[in-house]
């Protein structure tokens, strides 16, 4: 279901409640960034009031982006919300919103605001150190010898020893 306001429902001047889910496909935001996948529905809980020749829409909007970290490439869920989203939609004048079959579509307005919240460089956590520090990932992490020494378990000298020898 697209996010539609039916103006006939506003005739009694009572605020109209709109709550539900907007399919991600309606927002067409999935193909903009290869690290950001917008596939889950947006949940909204809004009230709509008609104030003279404007619609005032207010309420909560929540969505989750499935991102890949731009440093370590780990997938993570990136939760977002507008706890108090608001928009004015003029019904008259040059800026008036299109009304089709007495309905106003909020989808493009919401799309613009969500797009502004897209992370520039998604990070799994602010201090993510990138690939070389990834714990539990696919990369093999060599254990550090308990003594921090350079002699390996099989008794051979390590590359560091070889470097030391080169100096002499
Ligand atoms: Zn990361």
C-alpha cells in the first residue's frame, strides 16, 4: 500500500491517523549505494490535520537499512527513525501537492527525507578499525606467542630473525 491521505477522510476536521508499513520497493531507494540495501518496509504512525489550505502531517517513522561496513565489509542492520517527523503539504498555490482521486501521496515526500538520512560511509560501529582488526571474521588471525618472542613452535627462526641477520 502506498502512503496515501484520503482528503475525504479529513472533512470532519478531526485529525486522521495513518499507521502501517510502506514497502521498501515503493521508495525505490535500494539501488543507490552498493553498501546500503533498503529492502525492509518502513513503519509509520502519523496523524494528518487539515489546517486551512495545508495538510500537516506529524508522527513517527522508522526504517532499517541493511548495510555493509565501508571499512570491514561486515553486514549490519542500521536502524533509523524520525521520532517526530513533520511535513506541510499545501493544497493551494504553486507549491500544491498533486491530488489524485481525492488522495495525496506522501511517498515521495518521505522518500526525500529518508534519503537525506542515508549514511555517507556506513560503519558497523564508529570506531571500526577495518579489515585487519575484524574479530571472528573470515580472515585468519595469527596468535601472538605468549612471550612475544620470534622463535616459532617448530624451532625455526622467524622472518624477523632473518632480517636481524641481514644487518650483520
Ligand atoms: Zn566495520
